[in-house]
């Protein structure tokens, strides 16, 4: 065990923690706004099924929020245990941004969440609606500050180095660094898509169990409609984000596209097996000059390859495959959501095959999210803060045996929690779809 690389183990451990943690805030961010939408629809229409939908999904929100908080605390410990050099060198930037997130977002969410969950019959409808809005706003504010810090790590700005330590010269430039607008928009849209397919998938699951009430159809229509609207916007934002990345992190683009040599008129590699030894893609299938077109908006535009960065470039294979998985998930979301909207408009309900597909894609947003996150974070290697601090410089001297032991513990715990979370969500859907009083269900449907 002592022969293991402690830096590699620390990276794997942080990746495991981050992979698990990010799943839950991604749902919380957009789910807060969905709940606010349900509440507004109930308030304006007085239709009971909108409040029924609210009451069902707020339970899932609460469960998700709790897991996000717990996993976030665990992840933050690793800054001190595994990456002490990070705070030593850039703590003047990272510390305040993390504090702003806690002071302006987390406290707001935690305070208003109590009213949102337990206060509906203890406060007025207006106060309860305001509490729901503030929880949604708090989750978005939390994303704002975390992504401001993460974006700064990719495109640092607004600071100077004094005696090897970063000192802020402009908080405006730190927060609104060159990649922040694209990264924030990309993440918020990813959150919306993740929740849209969660809504559609769970609603389709209930529909297949012959629960065709207005509450279920409201969730299904909302999920499919939001997904159908957001996915084209996400594709457009992703393209702009790619152009921004080409300018600020060209090594990441080279890895994403599988470009080994700098040249003009670079092809778009649809498939290949990146081979670092030969600096080429085996079994490559590519479209000539297409990558130059969508990256530089010119058929003959120059794109730097891996050969332009010496040893300061990310591993190509994981970034290459993760990028293609992310794009594939996006195309599947596009086809599924548009087909679903069309079927609902034509027949008023999904065909059984589509409902089963929606159930199967309930958590597909997580797949696309993790793939995109790996592209972002692995694509930054070997830097922790681009051009300022490498991963090796920030790593601690914790014995590899200790890191390996805690890594195994984390992986086992996270596997159990993920399975438990998904099981509980579907259990709640089954329980909600069990008609205890059919006459009440018919009366509710007639009322709606």
C-alpha cells in the first residue's frame, strides 16, 4: 500500500467526494424553482393537483437537500487534509468566496426551508410562497458563489502574487472572471435538465402504474416541456463555452477533440481510441475541417494540439470519452423531450414505450452532469489553479495508507447512499400511486 502514489489517491478521493456531492445540489437548484412554479400555479388557479404535486416533490427536495449538505461538509474537510497547499497559496481568494456562499445562501436556504416544509398551515399562503421563493433563490445564490470560485480556478483574474501567495486586487474581476458567465449558465441549465428528466421519469413511472391523475400529468408535462426548451439553449451555451475554453484553456480543447498536432482545418473526431504513446487516435472516424469550423468559425482555422503544451496538458483519453458521453446524453435528451412533447400534444399522454424510456432516463441528467464535470476538472490537469498552482504543489504529505483506507470507506458509503436515495425516490412514487380511496381520486380529477 505504501507504494501507491499519494497524489493520485488524493485526487481519486476528492473526485469521488465531488462526484457524489454534485449530484444533489444539481437537483436542489432547479427543483426549488419547480416547487415555486407549482406553488404559484396553485395560488393562481386554486386547482388542488398543483398543491398535490408540490407536496410530493417537496419531500424529494428535502431528502436531496439533506444529502447535499452532508456530502458538502465532508468534501470541504479535504481542503485541509489532502490539499493544504491550496489554501496556503490562494486562500485569500477561496476563503472569502466560500464564506459568502455560507453567509448569503446557505443560511437563507436553511432558515426558509423550515417554513417551506412545516409552515404551510402555520403561516399565510403568501409567506409560505415567499419562503419557497427564497429557498429557490438561495440554492441559485449558492451555485453562483461556488461557480465563481471554480471558474476562477480555471481562468484566474483580479489578483497578484506576493511572496508566492495570491492577493486580490479586484473582487469584481475575481468573481466575474472570463469563464464564469459561461460556466454558470451551463451549470444552471444542466440543473434544469436534470430535474426535468427526474420529473418526467418519476411521473412516467406513476403513469405506468395506472396513476393518471392531474398531479401526475402536471409533473410529466412540466418535465418534458422544460427539457424541450432548455436542451437547445444548453447546446448553444455549450458552443459558446467551448469557444471561451479554446481561448483560455486550449490544452483542454485539444484533449476534448483528440487533437494531437497543431494544424489548420482540424477534423471533428466522432470516434477513436486516443493513444498517448503514438500521439494519435486509433480507428479514428472524423469529419474533415469540422472542428475548426465550430471552434474558430473558419474551415481553415488553426487549433493547437497536444504537442503545443509540452508536459502541461491533461490526459487525453478520459477527457475525450467524457466529452462524447456528455454530447451523446444531450442528443438523447433532445430527441426524448421533443418526442414526449409531441406525443402529449397529439394524444394527451405518452405512448407506453416512451413512458418506459422516460423511466429509464430518470437520472440521465446525472450521467451528463458527471461527464461534463470530468471534462471540466480533468481537462484542467495538471493545474489546480490554471497557471498558478499545480495539483502536486497543493498536495499534503498524508500517508497513502490513510488516504486509501478512507477512500474505500467513502466509496462503500456513497454506493449505499446512492442506491438508497434512488430506492427511496421510487418508493415514494409507488406509495403516492397507491389509491387508498378511489372515490376521492375521481372527485379530485373532476374538481381539477
